């Protein structure tokens, strides 16, 4: 079974996760989404994305439309806590995008660093308006600057190991 890690990253969060998987599983190949042109040689894909407006980023969405007959495990980063209902919703939205002729192996999502400029823009939004940054939201933005951290990466690698064990192909 030949496996590749494909990732899309705008701030480096998802790239960090992708490279953690690569360093953990040296037999896997790795490639940025923009460099993908042919996946025929691969059976399994670990697909890394960053959450954009509740789903995967555009480059990942475009790639997903072209992936067929593969096993796909999706991992991502967002500005939400990994155990939040919103993160589960994000993960499920990506699962729903995987074409029916593929096999979905599972998803992992964790908090990723939110750009400071985004926090500053959100702080200028008046209370009561859409995207107003509450005190709780502001704390999450500040906490996000520490992520993905070692604990996030440890959980990610345990997730990868569990997939590899569960879906191991016997000769």
C-alpha cells in the first residue's frame, strides 16, 4: 500500500501537522496540494486542510473533486477548539465532500494559530454585529497562538497510528 500526505497551508499550521506525520511515518510521501498532478500510484491519502468558512480551503476542495478510488483520512486546523461542536461540524463537512467511490477513514481537527491581524480586525467589530469578538472568543484567539502544540501533534500521531492499525492490509 502506497500512502501520501497532501496538505494545504496558509499560515503553516497544517504544514506543521503534515510534516509531523511524515517524520512519524517515513515510508509515506508528502506533497503540498498545489504540487499534486497525479495520484495513480497511491492507495491511501492523508489529506490536510485549513478550515475556511466552515469547510476545507479552496485548493483542497478542488483536489477532492478529482480524487477517486482512494482511502482518505482528513486532518485539519481551524480557529476553534478541537473538542468543540463547531470543529466536529467542520470535520463532518469535509467527510461529506469525499466522493462516494472513495473510502473515508476518519478525520482529525485541532486548533491552529489565528493570525494576529485577523484578531485585530475582529476587535474593531461593534458588539451586536456579525463576527463581533466576545471575551471568550478573544481568549480563544490568544490561546490559538500556541497551537498546534506538542499535545495536538501527539493526538494527531495517535490518530494516524490508529488508522494504520485499523486499516492494515494483510498480505
